[in-house]
């Protein structure tokens, strides 16, 4: 299992490094203005649907069902895979065409405040171009979900790097070719989606996964599609919350959407490397367990996530501004943009632990093919997000939207914990004394380091703080990984 976690984590880190270079180029060439706001809206729309109907639905429905079928009936599994590719591909194609035709409706739903902007025609064209990405990335994620069911994670983990590479090359080579320049990014997005789809398809071939294409629908395919329709909503609180934030932020000051985007990029870094890697690698094995073993393993995973989340949260709260300074504060991205992005990041990080544990608890329900309970919790959470977003945005502005997401993460986790106890077993939340010691030691050292100035130049100070903080947090992180994660084995 740890081998799979290492594979996912390694390629995720590679993708995030490329992603940071991509965003470095975006901030340098484009800054944070009305054009970047429009692009991020146009980029977020297909990405919301990708995560809701792609990653969320595919991984939570395909993996548990196919893992079980392949174990019991390999012949049936290859028919189910062929069915899934044909049906999901057809649905994606129709959905993509409808989205392109009704692009202004998507803008109205996502960012109505920008409809009044004089550049609305540019925004509409950006949305039309970017929405074609949903078909290519959707098919890529379908192929990845199938590979995950067979415990093959390398292709899926590397695939996002292709999008970043495509966007980087587009900026460096084609920036002056497009007018307005922002269309350069759209070209990179679409090309990246095509590359991901092709690469993932050949991943099925390289993995020697048997596929039988037929129009006769298997019962297992119907089960996958049924689960997928429910998990599309229940596993997507982060995405629905982000959609609500973009909607409200479109009425706030220029740059608000960009600040939330850049902050979310940094939030997603540890979330993807640590939380998603662990949850993706363990779901196939958890799906094969009975309830008593599932409860025991879920509690152990929650303990690991808790111990890892403490230093991650503190690091980004104390040194997030330094990271933003080094990575983003170049060219058209100003110190004011850095300060605004930092406060949004801090608000996001307050909910890191809640969303991390939520991912593990959700997986436990998916492992027993119970998708209705997470759906109920998600629907309540979405309602809470609507209320808290309006209130927090009114009180605090754009960073209130990030705060509201953290509040909703806590609410969603509390609801699922209640249902977990009733339907599966008891979750044990016990904070080890060692974790408390690490927590207070890190706070003390971080406060001291944060108040030390090495130079009159803030960039130099930021660089030195990042280097010294790495010497503090790095060994602690490796110690926790060695003690908790390396020693963990799925208990049958």
C-alpha cells in the first residue's frame, strides 16, 4: 500500500512543482486583473464539473465496484469496463456540447457579476474554449479510475503534469501570438486535456487491463452509473463551495477571484500530496473489508491524517505569505496581491484538518457502497455554505468566503461522524500527547522565526524564513511519516 502512496505522492509533487512554475508565469505575465479574473472563471467552470462528475464520481463509484467484480469474475469486469467507457464518453460529449452552446448560462450561474463588465464577450469566448476541456479530461479520469481499480496509480498521478507542461510551453512560446494575450492560457488548457486523454488511454494498454466493448449493458455497469450519479454531489462539497465563492466574489472588488484561486492552489498542494494520495491508495483495499475491520482501519487512517495535518496547517498559516512572495510576487503581481492572497490562504488552512478527515470518512461509506449518507451530509453542507458565504463575505469581504468554506468543512465532518456511529461503527478521536507537544513546540518556534528579520529586503527575509522553517518542519514531518505511515498496514 505504501508503495502506491509513494507513487501518487511523487508524481503529485512533480505536478505541483510544474503547477507552481505555471502560476509563477501567469502572475508574471498576467498579474491579478480583470483578464485573470475572467480566465480563472472560465478555467474553474470545467474544473468544477471535472472534480464533481469526474474525480469525485469516478473514484468513489468505479473503484469499489470494479475491485470487487475483478476479484470474483474477471470476465464480467472487462465487459463492465467497456460499457463504462462507451456510456460515460457519450454522456461527456453531449454535456460538453450543451455547455459550449449555453456558455452564457454557465457565466450567469458561476460569476454573474462579470456579465456587466465591458469585456463580457471575451469572457464568453474564454468559457466556450475552456469548456471543451471537460470532455478530454473527463475521459482521462475515467481511464484513471479503471486503472486505480487494478492498483495501477502511476499514469493517473503523472497525467496532471501534462496540463501544466502544456500551459507553461504555451505561455513561453505563444504569448505574443494571441490577442488578448489571455487566450494563450486557453490554448494550453485544451492541448493539455487532449494530451491527458491520450496518455491515460495508452495507460490502459500498458497496464494490460482487459476491455470488451459491447452495447449489452452489464448489471455491474448499472450499479457503477447509479453510484456515480449520487457521488457526483456527495463528494463535491469543496467544489460546490468554490462555485458559490466565485459567484459571490464576482460582485466584489477586482482581483478577488484571483486571490482565492492562488490561495486555493497552495491549499491543494498538501491536500493532494498527503490526503488524496492516502485516500486513493487505500480505497481499493478498504472496499474489500467487513465493517469491523473497516472501522479499525478508518480510525487508524484518521489518526495518521490528524498527526500529519497539525504541522501542515501551522506551516502554511505561519509561512504562507513567504511562499506567496517567493512563488507569485513577480512582474504584475504586487505586494498588495500577496497580502490579500495570504489572508485567504490562512482562512482556507483553518479547515484543512476537517476536509482531510472528511475524505477518509467519506471513503469508509463508499467502501460499503453507501453513497446516500454522504449525499445527505453534503446537501446540508451546501445549504450551510450558502448562508455562511453571504454572511462572511458581507462582514469580511473576499477572505470571508475562504473562512466560510472552513466552517462548512467542520459541519460536514460532524454530520458524517454522527451517521458513521449509527451505520458503521465508532470513530475514536484521541489526540496523542506527542501530537500536542509537537503542536506547541511548532507554534513557539514559528512565532520566534516569524519575527526575525535577516535583511531589509522582504524577499530575502521570506527566503531565509522558508529555509529555516524547512529545517524545523522537515524532520518533524519525516518523523511522523516514518512512525505512523510507514508502519501502517491494512488490517484484514
